[in-house]
C-alpha cells in the first residue's frame, strides 16, 4: 500500500498516481529536472520529425508495410527517449546495416534531424526572441510556480537533458529558466560518452556529499526516472500531454512506461505544486 493518507490524496485538484511503494522523503535536499517535455515545450512534436526521417532512410523488407516500419522506428526512438539524441541515431545506423544498407555516420543523421527539427520549431524560438511568444506559453502547465516554490524552499535545482548542451542553455535562457538553475544546466556533448544523466546524478551526489535518498527528480523520459531509482532517489514522472498543454490528462504511453521503471509518483503537469511538494517532502 502507498503511504499517502486519503486526505492528502484528496487535496490534489488534478490527476495523481502514487506507486504502491511510495513513501514521503523528509530528507530531500537536491532536485533534478529533465528539460524537453518536463519543463520545455519548445521541441514539442519532435517525434513527428524523427520518425518520418528514420522511416525515409530505412531499407524495406519484402512484404513490410509502411505502418510496420513507422511502428518499428517509433519503438526504437521512444525506447531511447531521455538519452542523448546520438543514441537514437546509432540505433538507426544499426537498423540500416542489419537490413543490408550502408549507413552514414550517426553524427550525420543527428545533424540532419536537427536541421529538420529547426524548421519545425523556428517560429517558436523566434517568437520568444521577439517577445511575440511569452516564455510561460512554452512551459509545461504549472512549471514556473513549481520552480519558484522549490527555490523558496531553498532546494538547489539541476537541469539535465539529452538535447545538445548549447541548445538547452539557449532555450532555457529564452524560457527565463536560467535564474532557477544557474550554472547547473547540462546537456549532450559531441563526445557523447562524457555526458549522461547518470553522470550528472553521480556528480550531484559526490559534490554535495549526499546519499541518493536525498535526490528528487522530475522527468517524462524513462532514463532520468530509472537513473534516480538506481541510486535510491525519489522520482516524479511527468506524463505530460505535450500536444494539449494544460489539458490535465496523462499521456498513457508515458504513464505506463514510467511506472514500469519505478516512478514513485505520476502527474500530468504541475497544477498541484504545493500539495505535491508537501506530500513528497513530508512537510
């Protein structure tokens, strides 16, 4: 049974799901966030760019339907969601090779994907730069009040993303998020073996000399949830409905996937900031 009282659970205005093993953590001292889909919606719809590109480049097998190809590509892509983008490109190259094709270098595919993605999201980034789009319009519902409340409570915040670090820092600036994270914004590097969310978590624990049980994380990808649970931290899964921000509905694929890797709590967005933190932090 989850150790959440009925009165606490009933205080939530929106949907919330606690795992059977959930227990509040009074000792939480540091908080880690994923970026895309957890806080930022600048890249919302990125699978609609990556899946068609992968399907376009994959050699076909006899009798294979286009729907089967797209589903295979989607499964490969989402299985690696949360890891650095290059890993999805490595997977594509391996798929092409196993079908008798001659793949390009994974970095080529990554650059081509980023070029196509930029065409999709340019109106958003340019709108932010011009002031035509407000930063909160491209944040997951309730994200800023959550960051404000965590800051008010004196908890240091860290940001780690599988997106390239230069893009993450620029997009965090456009969304006016830098002030919450300061220098603790981390993203993918060209030398991809030098970065991972696991490395960031280990660095947080080592540099602050804290046990994993003191770490709280928020994410919509399985990697940050899994890595947090591996060190004994508490993981809040954000099963955000990115295409309908603020709907209050959970993305069912995310929900099932994140519960499957040990998420302690699942929420659709951050509409219940104060009650969520009071329950999670045993305040």
